[in-house]
């Protein structure tokens, strides 16, 4: 066999090098990187893959997590409360197991919220009644009946001894659980009060949102009147506090507004990232990939981890749940759901994302790898200690029981006067490389197509064409050997980076087998599918050209 000179292009194509005829492996085809690259945020949220779908009796209007995830007893274990129609159902945090159902309601129930310890459940209703249940026995502990219209929002106080409720009668009331009486009533809204949240900075401060386009702050230390009124300019559907208690988020219409409470309600940001009414918002103090420092700060045997990664989560009637970064107020990830989103909630440990929809579906996504302290995001393989947190793993003694023992010294630099003896290593060739080395172009093409990697197939076709053997690779085939190539062409002919190469293959196949059309029904069917794919792409191009012209007319008229 006569050796061929080195490829003048300088690539790593399947050629024979000078000298002893050493074959250099064919490198897969390299393409320019796409414009949108995957980010750490995208990888993090795509870990929420496992989904539990539960059919409900009506639209899911509220989801709420309660209880501590590390408690062992059932009474303290984390639970998910889903409110739908005239019932509230408790699930396990992942939504797989149904625990209990509360159905003692005369009409539609709203805003079922669990207490932080998971032992009590508070629910509002269409009849204006707020009921308090024991999660273990489902017994009704209290009924608060002063409201005269539907109660759409119920929240627990910081001390767990009081309840707050916002009603369509435009009032906000604070209830004493021990006595069952209303200890404070706040008037000021002129329309339905549909949103309510307590301040994480003060047990005496509450915020409420109403369909009168305002968000009002109430402070028991000042009196019954609102201490601050903020104009959202649209009916307010939901509100949420930042973990620090200094900023407040309100959603309504298509806008997400962030307000600086310490500056008198000054508007910090107004965002519009949804196409329809935003129905829910929540702020989690640690719901993103941790922004680790460039290196671990090691003090003794312990490591210092960086701060938490708070995120804002919004849901809309357009079916999207979007995650916002709180420093720059940008959308970092979007999740599409099969129905209008009514409510969403992230579990306290950020391992489960529950979403309620208007099409009677409760969706719970959980992480494939549970989130534990952040050591899974940067490859750090520390050992966990209950007393010391995360500690560095001690280095293992290097012996023959470890694979590094057999590669020791390979990266050591030789001295300037040392004699180097190069060992000729055996090159492990793939099947298509072995076929190319033997100039068996048809077998090389079949091996690459069976491998299924488009970059490898593209490189093999390009190398065969450079050698002038593409006609030989496609010739003398029967129907069974030709169909895999046609299926590959059908799959990739609409992809811009492969279109030119696939069109060349199709033209050569038609030149070789055009006179045999009708001999094999399977081949004819594959060719018709390719033809339909090409027609669909041409039709799509025509529509895009029309849309481009319409867009230019609209933009030119501004």
C-alpha cells in the first residue's frame, strides 16, 4: 500500500501519514457554537424533571408547603396542601402520595395554607368563613365568621397564634386563634382584597393587595389605618416579600413591580415578561444554583460556602412559570405548562416545585438529585458531618488499589539532558475509521449512520467525498441497505447545517436508482417522506418571508 502525504489542509482526516503508513483517526465534524449557550441557571432548573400529575375536581387555586422536611414523625413531616373546588387535599412533598382530604365546606374553598410545623391547616371559603383544621384528625378547631363575602387569602402570623384573612368585602382581619375573636380590622380598600402576606421583618406588619389597583401596608403599632398605599396601576393578584423585608413584589395584569418599602414605597423595577395576566408570585430565599466563591476558603478542615441564591417565581395565565434573578431583575429560566397557571409554590428545601392550573391539574416537579447544601454544583466531593458541616475528604494513600498509581509520573517534566524514549501506542480505531483505512467507503458510511452521531456522519461523508468515493459508497445497494441512509437524510435535511450535504446525497441516490423507482415499496415510501419534508420547509420559508414583510411594514409605520 502506498502511503499518502499529510493532508495539506492540516485537518485530522482519515489519511495515511508519511513514513510507516500510520493512520490518523477521522475527527468528528466541528460546527460553530450556537448563539444561545446553556447556562448554569438553565442546567439547575432542568433538574426538575420528575413530574407527578394529579387530577383535581376543579381549578387548583392554591398550593402551599408546610412542615419541616427533616422531621421524622408524620405530624411534623413536610406536606403539600392543594386547594381545588370544595376540598383541600394534603400530599407528600413530591405529590406522589395522597395523605388526607378536607371536604367540610358548603361552597368553594380558597387559600388552604399549612402552618410552618405542618400540624394545622387554615382555609378560606366562598361563604366568608375561615376554618382551622387539625391535620392529624381533620377536626375543625375554629370557625371565624365575621366576613360577609368570600375569603380569598389566608395567612399565618409569625407567632403561629394568629391568622390574617383578606376578603371580597374589602377588609383585612386579624384573628386570635386561642379566643376565636377578631382582634383587629383594617379598612381602606375599595374593591376585592385578593392578596395578603406578612412581613418577614416585623410580626405586626402586613401587606394586602386589592382589585382597586393598590397595595396597602398595615402596622398594628400605628393603628387600623394603612401606613402606606402603593399604586400598582392594575388589579393586584398576588404579593410577596423579599426575605429581608425591605422590598415588596406585587403582580397584576402583565406587570411585576418591585417596591422599596424603606424609601416610602418607591418603585424599583417594573417588569413585563408574561403575555397574559400574572396570577401568582413567590420569593424563595434559596432557589437557585449557589454562587460559589472561586475557591473554598479552608479553615482547618472546614470549608466556607458562599451566600444563598434567592429567586422570584411568577406564574401566568399564558401557561408559563418564570424564574427571575433578584439582582438584575432578569428572567433566567422559563417552564411551559399545559394549562393556565393559577398558583405555584417551591418547597422549603427547594427540591419540589408545585404548580396548580386552571385545567384541574396539579403538577409537582422534583429534582432528580436532591438539593443538599450545594456540594453537587461544583464537583466538590466533601463528606458531611453533623457537627462540622462540610469537610474536605482526606487524601487516600496512593497504592496499587487506586488507578492513579498506574499513571503516576506521566506529567513529570523531563530534565534538559535526559534521553526520551517514545513508546508507540496502539491506535484504537472506530469501525468507520477501519473501513476508511481499507477504502471500503460503503461500509464506512453504513457504520457511521448506525453510530447515530450526526457530527461523525457528516465527517465521514465529507472525507469520502474528498476522496472521490461518494458515488461508490452509494452504489450497488439493495433496499435494506439504502433505507437507513434515506431515513438519516429525512431526519437531517431540514437542519441548516446539514441541508447542503443531504441534498447532495439525495441527488446522487436519484441519479443511481431513479430508474428503479417502484421496485421497492419501502424505498419509495422513504423518498416520498423526504419530498414531503422538503415541501414543508419550502412552505415554511414562504410564511416566514410574508411575516418578515408584515413586520417591516409595521415597524416602518412607527
